[in-house]
C-alpha cells in the first residue's frame, strides 16, 4: 500500500510521462520542464525508497 507522498509522487510521474508523450506526438519540446523533471526525479525517487 502506498503512503500519501508515494501516491502523489507516482501520480506526478505518470502525469509527466503523459505530458512528454503529448509533446512527442505534436513534435514539440519543453526543455525547461524537461530539465527540472530530470533534475528533481532522483531526489523524489530517493525519498520514496527511504520511506519504504
């Protein structure tokens, strides 16, 4: 069972993947968001792992 923050993180990750997929389908890019996502994802993953 996921905790609240794990559920929120999972939902955020899923939404980001949907956003990236929508960008790919339309041939657009969002480098600013992409940079932030890939910069923060390791920290989010570490937090999720440490809470288990």
